[in-house]
């Protein structure tokens, strides 16, 4: 076995249907009492449910802020921080997808108040010490263990309303974290085991969610898979796939999970010749692979009927060159050397919705 280093990130996870009822205990355990509840617009049903649970436990909600946006714009964070200070809230509770988790992280790292996260998509952000923020159309990312939420409550009951189409793209977003963890520069047997288990759980459960959106057990299994994929995202260096999605999302305002879903087969196909061992392991956990992970991934994407072309989300053909330039502009760890001409072709195919090369 090769030498390796493994850093365990501090995180407390409460998992299970109905576990949101443990929120008051978690707030008390952190020695705080005045939560600010964060959500994306239109999700007041979530914050109302949390308010009821907290009030029943004699915890008064200090306020709500339902304005989280994708890619964590700095202006929204400043607004939320001003609200937190004005109402003297002493902790934040984020409920929703990666957008609101990002806002919770951004407010917590600026103010020092603890953050409890209740994720309702599979983005995995809640398990990472990474915060990506946008200002003036540019996305910057920083990493600090203090960015990690103090507690994460995974309650699949809150994912029952997540439409199968969002489950699918969000689930592929999670799978992408685990795929890149398999060939990360700092990959190790523990992260690889978690990554493969996470991919297996999602590859099995996502098609079941599409077939029967009301069934509870695949929702549980998908959230479990997303947790594991988020965990490896938090402790592994990411390569070409995440770099491309970061550039496309941050510079061209493309939607996060859909972009990951469209780019993943292209990025994996590009790296495949350099990672035969990882491809073989991946094939084992992707149903219907017949020993070929790219076939297994394609089959999964077909079953989920996910979008396949970046042009359908507003990216212009003229953006391809700029995206190539930014994505190949600086070095980052990737198993296959970045060849600008091939990266351009990769982006062009993803833009057009063509099959990977
Ligand atoms: P999102 O949070 O924007 O959610 C997508 C949509 O799903 C939204 O309209 C939301 O309101 C809706 N939604 C969420 N939960 C729902 C539910 N249970 N029922 C019905 N609708 C629901 O998108 P996302 O893909 O979860 O997260 C994307 C954001 O997360 C991006 O800003 C991305 O940069 C960030 N992210 C960060 C990290 C990290 O480690 N820092 C990792 C992954 C994603």
C-alpha cells in the first residue's frame, strides 16, 4: 500500500428521518439561543416548520432571512450579516440547498457565530471547509476549517419535495465530487472507500427517485450518498472537472448542479486514459457498466433524463474560448496534463450537447 496522509475534518452529523426535531437540543448544546434562520426565496414553509419546532422547545427565533442566492454573492452576505447584527442573533441555521449552506458559511466565518446546517439537496457543501463567493462577476474560493458548520442535520423528510429533475442533477453533482476524489492527488484508501460507497448509494437511488418520487427509502439512500460525497469533497483536492465547473458557473452564471451534470462525462472521458485503476473501481459501483465506467455513467444519465448541453442554459458559443483560457490559465492537480486544444474541444462538446470524445 502506498504511503498516505488522512486528515479527519471535525464535523457533527445527525442523520435520519425526523431528525430535525433535534434542532433545539443542538442549539442548546452550542450554548446559543437566538437563531437567525436562512433560506432561499420562496422556502418560508421550511423556516416556518423550524420556527414551530423551536418555539415548542421555548427557543425564540431571532429572525429569518429568505434571500440566499447561488454562488454566494458578497452583497447578499453583507445584507444577512447586517440583519444578524441588528437583531442580535447568536447563531445561524441554514435550511435548503448549497446556496443557503454557502450563505450560512459566509455569515458564520464573518461573525464567528455557529452555523447549523439542514441540507435539502445533495450539493455536499455542508461537509466542506470551502467557501466560494462571487463579487463583480468573479468567483473566489477559500478554505478554512472554521468554515465548516458546527452541526449538520440530514433529514430526508425535507428532501421529499425536491423534484426528481433537481434530485438528478444535484445527485450527479455529488457523484462528481466522489469521482474526482478517486483520482485526487491526496486520495487515500479511506476517501476512496467513502467515494465509492457514496457513488453506489446515489447511482442506485437516483433512478428509483425518478420512477417513484414519493418513495421514502431512495430519498434516505440518496442523502446518505450525498453526505459521503460531500465528505470526500471536503478532504480531497479536486481536478479538471471541478475547475471547469467553477469557471463556467462563476464566469458565465451557469447553474451549478446542471453544469456539473453536463460536464462530468466529458471530464471523466478526458481523464480516463490516465486513471485505469480508478475507472475499474468506478465501473463496479455503476450499475450496467459491464466493466466500463463511462458506459455506466452514460446509462445513469440516460435513466435520469438530465440536460446535456450548456448552450441550453444561456452559454454562448463565443464563450468557449474564454472558458478554455481561464480553465487552462493556471496549474492545478489533474491526472492528465491539460492540453488546451483538447480542453477547448471538451468544452465545445459540453456546450453543444455532443457525446464525449
Ligand atoms: P440551490 O441551493 O440553489 O438549490 C437549487 C434549487 O432547489 C433552488 O431553487 C432551491 O430553492 C430548490 N430546493 C432546494 N431544496 C429543495 C427541496 N427540498 N424541495 C424543493 N426545492 C428545493 O442549488 P444547489 O445545487 O444545492 O447548490 C448550489 C450552490 O452550492 C452553488 O452556489 C455552489 O457554488 C455551492 N456549492 C458549494 C460547495 C462547497 O463546498 N463550497 C459544494 C457544492 C455546491
